[in-house]
């Protein structure tokens, strides 16, 4: 593996949120596409798609928009549970919350469900140097931040804070960095070298919609998330030698112009698809689809491979990915301790979960059914229906008018299981 000074090309990427920036520059040689891709995974807590690149005219986000202008941006990406720990474990293992059996902040999936492989663990086992800074796995759900399984290096410092109460978490999967080389991390102006590929996302946040604050629901405002991939030479042309691809843009500069996203996909996708997609983009073998049940299988994935969206002729597409956009479904779920609000309604511990809300989102509607749940057996009882919700996207985009009682809700049950 070459040393950093051996003349191999490097790509630097810049992302800015509020007044604190992550600045990365770029210098890359044309033949670098034949090298193993390094991956920078940028995870932002509680970020809904209120960004310029997602069509928000009020929010000024020039640096994220700049990244989006060189990326493949998914307009309809959804998290599998709208709370940090379950969402992160879901997309980092490529499995849904009912498989990880993690619905709260107090469980560890390797103990409660199975010894599942994670994205960084899989890359580490395939010769990558894996590093993390900040909250990648949520504290409390993975002992020692998963350092023994998933990481070579874990930053012990607290999350670098990006204004407006947001925090930045970074995972680096480096294929060309010597195992014991040191990557410099600096708070405020943080510089990360040796980058060739990037993805970015997490979950949403309600600001009074539906009379709610924060996340903790199955509504679009909590589950709809930003998701974009920048792949040099694929989603955008390779930069010229010495070109600074992502210069810092001042969000308070009135002269800055809105940048249009690069390539966009309107298809519904899920964060659980991240594992197979990253593996495929990096040229690794895509993990097989999980059998049912899959608690005994260490390496498999429940998400679809999204490589077809990149139009790569040399990469294998997922035969399970429907060709008709109306057949696409995003699944989410959320637990409750009771039918009516109480002190722990938003974040019930596993032992207190009595109801599970299973939700499907299609291009036309969102349908949610709340059913009885046994936390000891991890079983949902779909014959024990507590409530239902049905919203039509075109006529009710904010999901304010529940049409469940006016519909034949039971006819949709067959779609509730992925």
C-alpha cells in the first residue's frame, strides 16, 4: 500500500453547515479511477431535506448544494426508524429494526439479535483501514463504539459541533492509506486527506408539524432524509490536476447563486440499501439477500442494491429492484408504550413497548397501522389493530388529513412486510 507522498492522486471534499466548516480540497490524477475507492461517510443528525438542493428557497446551504451539484441526489430517501440508535444500526448493518431488534437506546444487536456484520467491518475485512470520529454508532448500543469489530481507529473526542445544534459524524473507509498512518482531525477547520468517494444522510425533524417537536414518528417530516453520493468520474467528471473542486462558499454572501443538483433520482429508496450500494461502488462483492429469518447469518442485507441509479455497465444491478416506480416501497416503523401520550411515548425502553406502528411509503400514499407488540418475543400481532393512518401524497403532501377510516385499510396489510 503506497505512502501518502508516493504521488497517488487525492480528492478532497468540502461540506459546510452553518458557520463552522469542514474544508477539503482536491488533486487527482486521471488514472485514479482504477484504484480502490476510499469512502468518506458523512452522517448528520436530524437533518430533514430543508436544503437548497432539495428545493427549499429559504434555507441557504451553498456548500451542501455544491456537493449535490456533483452528486447523484435521491429526492425520496427514507429512514427505517426515526430515532438515532435504531436508524444507525439499521443502515450500518443493512437490516431492518425488526431484525436488529433495536428500537431504543439500551440494547446491543450482537447480543439481542445476531452477530451481524457492519459496513465498516465488511470493508475492514476486505483490506480497508476504517476510522470514525464523533457519533457513528450511537453511544450505549455498541460497546467501545464497535472498535473491536468495525474500526481500526475511533476518535475519543466529542462530536465536532456544526452550528444550529447539529453535529457532524464521519466514517472513513480508506483503501489506500497505510494502516498506521495518522489522519489529521481538527475541530472548527477539520481537514481530512485521501478521499475518493462520499455519501451523506440520517433522519428528519419536526418543527411543529402535526403538533409535534423533534422526530419520533412515522410521518415524512421525520423519516424523509437527504441522501447523496459523489463518485469521482462517475457522478461528475474528474477534476483537473490542482483544481480545487469544493471551495468554501460563505452562506452569508448574498452574491452566491443557487446551485442545481447534478443527477437526481425521484425513486423511493431506503437507508437500509446503503450497505449493498457502497460495497458495489467500491468493487467489493455485494452481500447476498438475507433469508427469513436471518438471525443466524452474519453477512447478508435486507436493503436493495441501488447501483442501477448510477448507470454503471460494469457493476451488477440488483434483480430485486422493481422497474416500475409505482412498485417501490419504503418501510418505516416506530414503537409506543400505550395508545395515548405519556411521559415515555417518544422513547420507550424495549420492555415498555406495547404497540408498533408499521408504515409504508409509496409514490402515491403513506399507510401506517398500529398493532400490538410483544417485547419479550419481539413479535407484532397484526390482528390486534389499535389505529391506522392513510395519507395521499398528491392531495395531502403534508399528511394532515387521515383517510384511514374512509378506506378499506385491511386491504393494504399484504404490503406491510418487506
